[in-house]
C-alpha cells in the first residue's frame, strides 16, 4: 500500500512532522519505528499482519535499526521478546485472536518478570468456527491475565499515540509491566485514516531509550525466572499487583504529558455529552464514532443521551467510571466480546 | 555469557528463591521455548550493540533437558536453528521427564519402563525407538552439532563446548550430552552413574560423533566401536538398570539390532560426507 501524504492542516509548533493516510495497523508500525524499538518478533495472523509487514519494511529499508525475528509461532514471538526485553532491548510485536491465545502462558511470565514489552492487538473473533473478522473475544480473554496494561484505541491516530505512550508507561520504574494496545480488526486495522506523525526528536524526548532496570548483563549477573515457594511467590506476585495499582497514576501522568507535548486530549475514559445525560452508553474501540452519532440522534429525538468510551481497560478505571456515571438513570453497555455462558 | 534454561531438573534445583547457583546471567521462562528465548537474547545483544545502548560481546547458551528438546521444545529449537541464531544449545538427555517423576519422552529408549509407559503384561515399556534428535538438528545444516557423554568430560566434552562456542559467529551449535539419572534409570547407586554412562558409549548405545560443517566425524572411542567385536555386550548396560529389568534376551537382541542399524547409518553418513576413516 502506498502512502498518501496530506498537507498538514494544523501546525503545532513543528511538533508534527507529517500527516499521512494510514491504517491502524500501519499506525502501530509507525509508532514502533518512531520509538526506535530494538527487537521485533512476530508471526503472521490476519488482521494484524500488515502491522509487522510494515515494520519489516522499515527495517529492510534502513529506516529502523532493529533486529526482526521472523519466528515460527506466536508462542515463540512472545518468548523471543521476553528474552530480548530481559537482555535490555526495547521490543515490539503484534498479534490477533488465535495468536494471542497461543501466547497465553507467556502473558503471565512477561508481567511476572516485569518486562516492558509492548504489543499491538488487532482484535479478532475466536475460533471455531474460524473467523478472521473483528470482535473483542481475544481481548476479553486477557481480562484477567496477569499484569498486562491494556488500552483500546478508537482511531488510527489513537493507535499511534497510545503505542508511543505505552513505552513510557511500560518502562516507568514504578510500573515495569507489559502493555497491550488494541484496536478493531478490519474496521480499524484495515481502514485508512489521516494520522499526524510527530517530530522524532520530540518523541525521543518524550519516550527516551534507557536501560535503568535489572537486565541480563554479563557484568552484573542476575538470575531471572526463579522458582518460588508459596510465601515468596505471594510476595513477588503481590509486587505485580502493586505495580498494576500504581500504574493508574503513572498512566494519568503520561497522558497529561503527552497531551501537553503533542496537543491531544486523551483521558482514561472519554466522555461525550455526559453532563446532563439521563442515559449513558458505555463502549470501546472503533464503534466510538458511531456511538457518538447515535447519541446525537437520540438528543435530536429529545432523549438526554450521553456516551463513554473506555480507553484504559486494564487496570480498570473503576473510580473514574463510577464518578462519571453517578446519578444517571440507565446505562447501556455495548461489549463486543460474547461470553458463551451469559446469553 | 547468558544462560537460558527451560523448565526442568536443572532449573528447579538451582534457582530456588531467594538463592541462586548461577554466577552468570541466567533466565528461565517456560518449558517449550528455550530456542525462542535464546533467539531473542541473541537478537537483543546484536541490536543493542548496533544501536549503541549496551556494548557487550556476550555469548548465549541454552541448556535444556530431553523433554524440553525432543518434545515440547522442538518447534522453538527448529526455529532457532533455521533462523541461524548464534546460540549454543546444550541438550542434557536423561531419557525421560525425570523432574516430574520419570515419564516417557521422545528421548526415552525402546523397552525402557517409565511411569507413563510401565512394563505390564501386555505393553513392554516404551514401544517406540528413541528419537534421533541429532539427525533432526543436522538436517538444519547448522555449522556444528555433536554428541557427548558425561563419562568423557576432560577431552571430548570440553573440546566440543570450546569448538561449538568458536562457531557461533557462523550460526547455531548443538551438543547432545547423555546424562544418566540414577533415580530414573534405577538399579545402580549414584556413584556408579559415570560408569553406567561410559557403558552407554562402550556398548555402542550412545556413540560420540560430530557434525562439523556438514561432515560427520565419528569420535574416539566410538570410532573403534564401529567394529562390533570391540564393543562391550549391550546386556552389561541394559541389565545394570532397573528401567530395563523386565526385558528378555530376545528383546536385548532387538535393541542390539537397532544399535547396529544406527551405527551403520552413521558410518554411511560419515563416509558419504567425505571423512576418511582408519577403521574402514
């Protein structure tokens, strides 16, 4: 796919280097390139594939100086990134549905080892029957899987921005947890939208590469992935829970700084016409635009409707959510992840 | 040096928090992914050197058991070998899942009894032959692969590790080490372990050889044991272990026939790859 460059309409102090028409998959790839990842390991799966193809192209053309490991499975993709991240590299991968399920045991290990891995997830239905199209069953499956911070984007711009933020959050010494940035398979992964790319120096200043965490280094040997009896297991896992808890504040801080630096307005929960709303729709992902339109139509028909979008899925912004919806008459939830036993 | 060690006896006995036996950087991730984790570390070292974040000339060594190599880790190993990562992969083969209590693996030999293939009245222990992992590894045409035995450490094993490390610039290296598990093999005291291991080579059961840039070299003393008359009777090795306590003379003959066939196969590979031999 060739790139169409669009003249920037808005200039924000030279912070925007280009305005391009790209898909969310490509937005993920551009973000990985712009934060200058060191190691990428990935395995093809629809609808994610174009994301890592684009990264491979950046590396092949010398636009990104990284090692690309064309692994033989998703299990090995995340395994390789665990190794690479443990050795100090900034890492990136992307996957969808079955690929994420194949990585499953490693999700826990990545967070248990406190590795700041960033993964893009182009969400997709779960087999069987096999279906390559977009829903959020894969993301729902990782709802409780051990210590990944999960963000859900609603536009290609938000994918690009969230992945840049993801590295800052993941690598923060108060957090040191892996981060997943998800977006709708096909609806977003394959839809071309305008995206503003930022000045590379500004990105470098925002998410500088540094190694200030324990890594596998021959000059300072450490043992990683130890065996722990229950009392120690509890202590170590509790630290992950603690880090997840602490991450909420860090995520807010990073959002504030990002908004200030790049002129955005991201919050953990996005609100639309909520102030005097009686009825609120809560949703996430690519249907956010449609939801806002539905709110407008309802308002035209005299219904005091509003909408909320969950941008941060893990840790779940419960307090913020409760505060926002307090006093409304009814809430409708559009959840695009079917739960087989609750229909 | 960075060590990658998948789940197994070595891992659980050396890393019980808050202690560690490792004086070098060490990582355990899961059971089936030593090849992939080692690939990632090797790639990270390359990338960090290239990008100037951390300048290190660190070598990566994976040490995995037979379960983590023959069975659950085979795919990750194959991927690592095919992609040509400069990693030394050491397989320590005690021929069953010993950490979980002696279950059958692809590395378990024929007729050996395990808790998942016990010797009953109908089934005589493992029905199948031991998987030929070296041929699988050699089929990737990596620069160097070798077998070794804990009973031959000072010259053979140490030299093979040295040689393997010197090849890592070219690509992966693999060493398959036979390491008896006294409780798992049974029938002999711990202090006889090296003796039993030596018998494995002296009877032709576990020949020592190298795959050196696509040439198969049968190493001493196994080159001598190509001549059947110079080998010790297989019975000495088999009957010293309780995992084979149930086997009949006829079954030992069958095992001997398998060994003969395998050594002939090695011999043909060696001659075919252009290695001159004094024992032809």
